[in-house]
């Protein structure tokens, strides 16, 4: 026989239904938020920063005091070139979670990059601090290491300059090769694809045999070159190129013909080192004033003796090419950051 529920039982059923109705959407909302966080982090991992920024921004609207979301948004703003927004997000994230080492690592890396973009000394990007384990200071979000491509402006602001003349360089007497001819040819080839028009002046104009400091200060000479060739900017400087014997005894591994095992022993190894130092100066063709100056250095060691100095010279030049192009062209610097995915 059916017995209707008592008033107390009916009240209990109503309360349970109300609680279930209130809890289910909340649980569903939390699940959607976690899924959105994971999706945004995946977009960041593959470099789709606009989508990641859009998703994190939506989540922040319902959770405006979440420091991990703010840090994620700051990283996305960095990747999108929005430095002011990144600085604001990092400041707020740090104020809400001052002890989170991952957020602080991101913020410090961002500040280092801003100093670099403003003309400070170039430095290798540092890895964000490793997440501390079993520490309240580490925060609670599971981190994901990502790479962001950050735009750096040219080290030399060309202003209204349009044409560039590659002049000769001060060079020591060298029996290795015709340094001036090979260097100026290399520079013209590398710089011809930049925003500047590289003037085809061959052979390159000779420069006075002066100390470099006196040459830099010789404004009348540079103005003369600028007028004669119609050059807005003039590239010159001093170059040194040398070879030295660095042979010596080294630990080497060999495979035993009898046993086939790898054996380590000491033997004399012939080697040569080629060192290259390039002092670059860029002068204003109208005023003769110094616009830019930098020193680039490279060295390479080759096995054997009598290595080809021309081959080594061009390999060292190619190693310097990114630094050379960065003088007049913007570039992308890749740096590591951490984002949170839950």
C-alpha cells in the first residue's frame, strides 16, 4: 500500500532538490573554466597568442582577482607586443600573489627584456625559476613552460635615412687574405635586403690611415663621402683577423681494433684558432657625426694545420650576421615564460 511522504520527508526532498539545482551549475561552471584554461594554455603552447589572450580575458571577467590568470594575460600581452598591458597585469598579479615564484620569475624576465629593448646590454634570456615543490610560495597552479617571440627594435634608429655606403675599414697588414675586399663584399651582400638601400660603390672608398678614435672624429671626411656618393649613412670601422696554432695534448676516445671497446687516451692534436674582431661605426652622411658604434668578436678552432683562412673568415662573418642585421633591422627574440593551465 502506498503511503504519502510525511511533511518532514517532503521538506527534506525539496531542500535536496534545491541544493542539487544550485550545485550542478556551479560544478558545471568550474568544469568549463578548467577546460577553458587548458585550451588557452594549449593555444599558448602552439603560439596562438591571440586566442589564448581572448580566453584568459574572458575567464578573468568572472574571476578578476586571480593572479595566475593575470600572469597568463601578461605573458600573452608580451607576445602580442602590448608592453604597457603586460606591465599592468604583472604588477597586479604580483600584488595579489607576492610569494608565487613563478609569477615573479615571469615579471623579472619581462623587466629584463624591457631594459634590453630600451638599449641596455644584450644578455642571454634566463630560464624562469623552477617551480618549488611542497611550498606555499610556489602557488598551486600547474605550470607549462612556453616560448614567446618578443619584438626588438633596431639598435640604430635610421630616422629618415634611406641610403647606406659601405666604406673601407682600417685593417692591419695580413698575409691571410684581402680583408677589406672580402669584408666589404660580405657587408654589402648582407645589408642589401634591409630597409636601407646599399650603394654599389666598388671598390669601397678608402679611409684615412688614422687611429680609429681620430677617424671617428673626422667629421669633415665623412661629410665629404656623404656628399660625393649621396649617402645618408656610412658604415666603416676597424677589423682584425688572425690565426694561431693551438695544438696540444687532449683526451680522445678511440675504438680498440682488437676488442671493439671505446678507449680513452691522451694524444697530440693539431689545431688552429682563427680570431676575428670587428669594430663597427656608422656615421651620418650629412653631419659627419657618429650615429652608432659596437664591437663584435668571434673565434673558431679547426682541426689540423693549414686550414683555409678564407673559409674560416666567412664562417666567422656568418656567425656575426644576426648581430650585424640587428643594427638596422627589427628582430624577434625568443624567451621562455611560464603559464598556468589550471
